[in-house]
């Protein structure tokens, strides 16, 4: 349900972006991004199904099953194209989409018996573009409201804020993460102003933009790569904000995307640690049980000899 509504929301926003708001990328690029994402996801699913000896997930349930399978790649393709600006270098955008979708298959960790990806796909693809192609940039924030007047621009922010809040409160259950993220972000903005002389109004003003609202409601709250427990959600959101502050102090641009990627990576490494810790515990328990089972017949035989 959450994926479907998220996919619908980002599709509608892209349509409005190209017809009303003023998106800068060519109008054909979201279509190319979707085709790239669908192709990559389907190809990797076919390979995975063959290796694991199972039926591909997009088969067996008709059109609804196919759509359900494609929702994540649909979201990734549209989000990556919408949030990056690579001039006229179409292959770079396509590379980002392929990188983002493929990372879900490569960077995974066992969680309760199932392999789950831990890197936020869209964010990771954006971060990869920014690192590997230094001339690339994030889509200019003004393109979200370039062709509308100021009052209508505020209404857009309000609409995204309301729809995203409802989505996260009712479906994803990530309001604690948002609270940790926003609270710590505001705190670090004030602290950077007091300690390093950063303009506090400017640092806080970032929170009023469409791009920040989109990031807060639709990027950082990805259910597949964030914790479920409230305390862990708060820690995750606060961690992203604190790492963002470190990137800003170090004068590294686009820190919000790098901070999210690094937080996801830290969480993934921790999940691997938990997996190996639990497996080691289970192996020790199994060894103890085998030793006890092996000693039981010997003890029984010894008892019989003593009785004779």
C-alpha cells in the first residue's frame, strides 16, 4: 500500500513538475529513467530467481503482481532523475539509475532469515553520481516552483508536507524518524551558528524549501532501509543530521545525501555484526547440545555396568 501510494505521488509530482512547476531536465528523461530502472530490476530478478531456484516475483499474479514488483524501481528512477542535474549527459543519469537499482541486489544483509538491502537506493545513486562525476550537481531548488508565484509556491510546500506526513503517519510508521531528523537538524543549525559563525537563519531556512520537504517525507523515510522501532528511528534520523553537520563543517557540498548514505552504511555494518553474533551464539548452543547428546549414551551405559 505504501509503495503504491508513494509511486502514485511521485508520478503526479513529476507530471506537475514538467507541465506547471518548471523542472529543468528534458521531459523525455523521466521516461528513459523508468525504462532503465524497469529493465535493470527485471534483469537482476531473472538472474536472482535462476540462482536461487525460484520463480521470478513478477510472475504468477498478473498485472497487479507486475506493478507491485516494479513500484520500487519506478520510485528510484523518477526520484533520481528529478533530484539530479547532469547537463545533457544522459548516460550519467542512466548510470545513476542502474547503480541505484543494482545496489539493492549487491549490498544486502540477512535479517530474520531473509536478505534485505540496507542502502537507500535513490540516495545512493545520487551520491554515486556526485562522487564519480564532480561536475554533476543536484537539481536547482528553484526548479520545483520556478513557474509559479510565491503564494502558490508555499501551497506546494504545504501540500507536499501534508501528503507526506499522512503517508508516513498512516503507512510507513516513520514519524519518530522524522522527529529525530528535524529536531537534530534544527539543533545542529543553531550550534553551527554559535560555534562556527554560520548564519542561523540561513541554516534553518533550508528547512522551508520544497527540496528539503521532499527529502524529509520521501527520501530519508524509506521503509526498506530504516529501522522500525521508535528509538532506533530517532537515532537514525539524528545520525543523518549530525553527519550532515560534520560535512558542512568540513565544507563538503551535498552533505545531506552523503550523510544519509553513510548512516545507511553504518546501519548495514551493524546488521552484519548482529548476524554474525547471533550465528556464533547459535553455533555454540548447537555444540553444547551435541556434546550433551553424545555424553548421554555413555552415562547410561556406565550406569548399567555399575548396576550389574
